[in-house]
C-alpha cells in the first residue's frame, strides 16, 4: 500500500474513533465488546479492537484461507 493509501486508511480509522467517541462506545472492542486496554489506547488512540482481537484480525489478513472477518471471534 502506498503512502496515500496508508494515510487514507489512517484517516478512516481516526474518523471511526471520533464516531465512537460521539456514540459513547470509544474504548470498547468492536469484536468482543470488552474494554480496550489503556496502554493500547495510549499507543493507538484510534484502535477499534482490543489487542487479542487485533492480533486475530492481523492473523486472518495474512492468511488467505480466512474469507470472512466475522471469524475474528472464533480465532480470538
């Protein structure tokens, strides 16, 4: 992914975080609905997933046998 693509993706992530703040759901994992750790939010304030769910999503993204992101909870 090029620089523009990375910047566009980051902008979408930040806008998503702002939307979650407005909705009152900031800091809650979009997958498992557990709290996202304070250290993770300090490092990645736009994080949408807790570290366990993010690692599962990253694993799925790097393995083409996973076709559906809904499998995150199964892998987590």
